[in-house]
C-alpha cells in the first residue's frame, strides 16, 4: 500500500501540468487547434479508439495489413497522398502533403506496430478493446472501472485514460498529428511546410528492414529534418523534444576456476575462486562513484557544446522524485545529476552468475563466474572500439582473453582466463546539433506551447536506432515524445492520459507550423 | 575422451602403492594379519558383500534396523559384547571388548548408514547388490563388466573393486577392523588395548541425535582416544591419519540498487548498480592472492605447533596432479601449497546472483546482487565471531547492515545497505595435538605399515563434527581413513578398491595393537 501511495505522489508530481498557451490572439494557430480539439473531442477519441481496436502485434501479418490500410485511409481523408509500401517484412505507410512555396520539408517517423500482448495479464481490459477509465488504474486493482465513451459534445477529463496496446507506443503520435492537421484544414489555415510521413510496421520486431527501405527510397525520403515521434515526455510532463540518444552494445565476461565445482573445505583457499576473480575484475573497471576506469573509455565521446550545455541547464532535475520512486538514496556520484550522467557512456552490469545462492547454496568453489554487461555509448563512441578497450583492460589485469570455452591446454597454460562474448550487433549514439537553424526553429516552436516550459534534451539516456536514418539520409533527426511517462509502455495495461493526447495535438500543431520568426 | 584419460593418469598416480611391511619377523602381528587375510580373502569379501546387501539409507528404518542387527551379530562372533542402543532416531550399535591388564581403552567410531541412492544413475549395478568388477569403471561405460565372486581360495586382484552403496562410506572400516580382530583371534595373539565401538546409524542424515547420545552415555563411552573412521586416504594412497578438521559456517550477503530493475539506458551511470557494489565489497574482503583482508580474520586461529609443522613437512604434495585433474594453473598464491592453505580459515564465495546473464541478459540495472559465502574455520575460530568480523568489515565499507529485506524508509535513509543472513548452524574446527602420548603412539603404529610411508595430517580441509565428541567426552579424537580416493563417495557407483580394503585391515591391525614401544 505504501508503495503505491508513493508512486501516486510521484506520478502526480510528474504529470500535473496545465496547458497555458503563449498565444498571440484569437487567430493564433495554437488557439485554433485547441478550440478545434475542444469541439471535437468525441470524434478524435472515437477515431483513435477505432485505430486502437486493430490488433497490431508485429508478427500478426493480417492485423498489421489492416492497420496499414486504416492509417492510409486516415491520411487520405486529410488530403495526404498516402500509399502502402512493401518491404521484406511489414509494410511502411508513406504519405506526402505538398504545399505551394513551402520553405522546407518536415518528415515524421512513427511506428504503428505494437509489443506482443498477453491479454490475461491486463486488468479487465482486452489490449485491442480500448477502455476509457476515469483515472489511472490503482495498483493491483481493477479501479476505476471503465466508463462508456461520453456522448457527442460531452467533455473528457484530462486525467482520464484510454487503456489499449499502442495507446501510447506508438499510435498516439499518429492520431495527434492528424488531429492537428484537421484543425488547420477546418480553419482554412495554410501550412508552411511540406510534410512527409513514414510509418513503420515492425519497430517492435527490431526494424529489420528499415535500413534497406531507407536506402532504397532515399530520393522519396528527402527532407530537411526528420522528427522521430516515440516515447514518453520528460518527468516534468511538459512538451518534450530530444536531439540525441545513447548507443548500445553488450558483452559477457566469464572467468574460470576449477573445471568442475570442488569441495570448499578440501580446496578452499587454494583452488582459484572465480567469483572472487570476477569481483576484482569488475571492481577494477568502475570505481565506487560510478566512474569507469577502463583506459580511454571517455576519450572518444564528443562533449556537449556550450549551446547544448545551456539547454541542459534549463531542464529541471527530478532526481529526488526518481530516487523516492525507486527507493534509493545513494546514486552513483560521479555526475551531479541524472541529466548529466546520461550524457556519458556507461558500463552497466546487467547480471552476475556463479554457483548457487539462497536455498541452493552449496559449499563449493564454483567452476566459473559470469557477468553480463551493456555499454551505453555517447556520441563519438564506436561500439567495437569500446568493447576492444574493455578487452584490453581485461588483458591488462593479466587475463588471457578467449572467445570460447577454454580447453584443458589453455587452462593449464594460463593462470587467468576470461572468455568474452561480444554482442553481434550494437549501435552508435547519435546527437543532432541543437544549434542548427532547423533545430532552433523546432525548439522555438515547442517553447510556444506552455510559457516556454518544455523539456529540450540534448540526448536521452536510452537507445534508438536514430543513426540508421542519419546514415541513410544524412538529415538532422529530432525526437518528439508526447505520451504520459507512466503509460506502461511494453507492458500490460498500456495507456494514454487524455491530457497528454491533447497536449500532443498542440505539440504537433506547433511543429507542423514551425517557421522562421 | 581426453579428460577421462587424464583422470585415469591422475588416479593411477594417486592410488598406486605397494604394501611392504616394516615387519619384525614371522610373528609380527602385521605379518600375521596379512597371512590371515591372504588365506581368507573369499570369506572376508563374502561377509562384506552380505553387509553391503542390506539397504542402509538413513531414512529406511527397516533397513537400518537390519543393518544394526547384522553388525551386532558380526561383532558378537568376534567376542565383542555388542548391543543395539536406541536414540530418538536410528540406533547406535555399541560394542565393548575388555582385555585383562589393558593399558588403555581405544574407541572406534564408524557410521553404518549411507547416502540416499538413485539406482537409475548407477552403471548397471544396483546399489544394494554388490558387484565385483575387475578394475575401475571406465568413464561413461559399463566396463569392465562384473565377474562372479571367485571361488574359495582364489585370489582377488588388488585393483578389482566392489561397487555398492557404503562400500567405502562407511561400512569398509567395520569390515576391516573386524577382519583384523579375526586374524588376532585365530593366531591367538592377545590384544593390548580395551576396545569400544560406536557405530552410528544416521550420520548421512546430519547426526541429529549424536550429541544427546554422547552426553547421556558419557560413562559408557569413557576411553583414552576415539578413532573417527571415515573418508578416503590421502592423495598418495598411503595409510592416512588426520588429527583435525576445519569448522564451517556460512552467510549470504545481498546489496541493493533500485527497488526494481530499471532501464540501463535511462538510468545507467546514475542509479546505483548493486552488482558493481557487490564486486567492490567482495574485492575488499580478499586480495587476488587469496588472502582475506577482513580485520582479525587470522587472529584467533591457533597456529600449528612445530611438531605439527614437522609432520606436515613430511606429507608429500600432490598440487601438480590436482591442478592437472581440475584444469587450472593459477591457484590462490598466498600459501605455498594446498597442504598449507587448508591449515588456515578460508572465505569461499560459493555463488553469485544478480539480474540475468546469457540468453536471458536484459539491459537493466538490477535491483540487488547476492553472494553466498562459506567460511572454513581453523582451530580457535569461533563461528559467530568470524561472521561478526565480516559484518564489521561490511560496515567499515560504509554499509548499513540489516538482517531482513530493507523497507522504503531504510532504503531512503542509507545510501549503502547490505542484508546479511547468517547460517543458523556452524561448527568449530577441532585439532587434536599430535604430540600427546596417545597421538604419538597412533602415529608410530601407522608408520609401521609401509616403510614409514603414511599420510599424517594435522588437519583436513573439510569439516566433520569432531568437536561434538570432544565437547561431550573431552577425549583426543584422531581420524583414520582407508578408502581409495576415487571411491565415488556420496555419488552413484560408490566403490572400494580391494587393495585399499586389504590395506585398511592392516591399518586397523596396527592401530588395534598400538602400544608403548
């Protein structure tokens, strides 16, 4: 009980916000969009619920196809020239809206497929039968119960939520950007930018065919900036834009003792204990403040520019609330705050395994000890080079490094042996300069929404394959997130908070209309 | 294939020996015993096979009772006044053989119960249908096949083996000591010592009722020395006597990160990584040479006396062969050899667990990391005091130590938290002085067997509850082992090498007749 209360406090802190627009008058496009939304809440929610009702797990070919067709129709209704384009996997829905004398072309990436679902794990909601609940589900309870969708004209409360797979991840941006277009269409407000839309159908299955698609259709995809629309807003709940992500790679290190478990009485103190060896090896890699001690680990990263640092300084810290939520007070202390820490590469131990613990404990010297590690990469870090630096460090500790289970001859020839398994894949970080004209323009657009209150982040801590777009198209990529932070992304009971959907519509309205001052 | 070959070499190195007695003449008791055995091999093996045929898993009350009755009968046939004595669990078979003008009383402890069996895991042998095989079972093969027990008068080869549960652990000493008595009886050689026998029926079930039995029957159990007869001979294969064992206790340490797994991208570098914390904590406890860095860890142990050191120096090292067998070259280097290392207390990490590794690897910061640890104790170490020293060390590293899962308030109040679960039990080491008259007498007796070649060990590395006997009876306790080292104790295909059974008979003959020079 205590825990859920804490979480509620935390969530309240993060997601309370009031939309107060920095608007210039009755004809300000943002005012127009808000008034339009207020008058059409019922229609927007109904159309969104219809979209959410089409099963969209990546592996469901029929469902995916139905989604693509439905979205193509939604786009066509807004005057977008839309088509379904095949790949070796699920289709891409591509759309284009040309505007006379447009100064630039904006492209929007969204994915319409969703994570796998296990309906039995959802709280009295089927993932593909959207439920409107007058509030957030209480932890472990089926409350508040769903209400019928209000009659036309009735208001939706901002704290109400729609529960369904992809309500946030990642169908919400599709609905939000199309609703913004509707508002401009109805008000007869002309667009300032050419628009392109690339809606992927297999992001949750690893975007296996995305690189080939981008490279095959370079010309079609030409644009001045790509907005990657995915993920939740920053902890503040404010409109959120990010200019980069960390990259990622991973590895597994195993060190060895005897070739089988041996009796810790007969051999303890003498047979090499691999768990102790692993402890020393890992301790040599990171100090107790979280700083990585691998030689050169911080050398290749591209530091934030003064412009980016300035932007970062404006983002409020939620360190206290996050620590309260996750129940720890002793964070890694090498960086002043979470926002600083995620600008650097990280060496994370994901898991340890050796022998047995708990009721399975056996009084043995175990034969081996393994650590699973991921490395989050900053702009400038090459995945292979970072792994190589770690291997060099392991060798510097006196280890003979192999990539397979060592045989007897190897065991007898080398006192210290480490097997390193490298991830096959891994991808680079990517950071778009915040000081490009198009970046500054996007930032200004976002800051118009809430008296300048917006979360403008040089980089997220997590990883997205933004580098794919950059490699293929050589364009600036900027991220936009609209979902509430507690949307249960990738889990049962995924949801979108109505207030965040409304804020998302205004976010896209601002970005669609971005222009020189 | 290579591995089994290596093992065969190793086993050959360890167990080849030839009995060449340091005998004084045709009437030397040891010669008498050997001649007797040679003439009665068939009878000895037949009686032993009958004993091994009675199921003796501790939990099998009927089988245990049958064993006790059979053993009582075996003893009575040798003129031993034997009786079955009840405990709250399985009965003890107690026997006494009084000798006129005996200078002292020797008591022999053996256990007649055996480890649980899974007949399906045995190689074409039922654990309670003894099989005579002309050699050691080849790894993974049902070879050599059993041969019929030879006709009366036929010789048994020393390298043949009897496969059955308890063939070594621990019925072999019963057969060996009774056969030695037979030899003296037949030759009309008078005994020099009063003999007592205490044969326990639930050692493999934890000796739950032994302490109470010893304390209730102190008077009955009065003696000058207790020989604890169990376990395999030293690596050399020579007659083996040990004067001590290490004690043992254990603990589990868990350190904490966030209260749930968190995304290693969003929080890596900032959320505390418990696997890293555990690595630092464990590395602070032991250096890379195996030396424990816990304050006072080596302070309370009673060092070996010069006498014991002298004895230890005479024991040949098998470090090279053991390393070859277990496939490592880099042993813990703080002690010159295994024999030295096991004289000291040890801090063994038995297991590590945190998050996931292998195909289950997840890119998270795990919520906790756990190490299972056992502490092998040297004479003088108190189990509780040693655990307390480790807890003090953990506190010295800045940890708040708790004995339960920490709640939210604790988590927020302390940056570093370690949960320590202490073993409920644990027992002290025990070392009998090798310089007592009775010890020197026993050593001299053993050294008569093979030109002085014998393994006389101040202490084993493993743990046995010898302190129970000492606490209750305040008598010197000396261990005697006769089984071949590769007897598969506690496993399927338990066996005794015939040559080791013969050597065991001579070992007991020598000890039974021990006296002043």
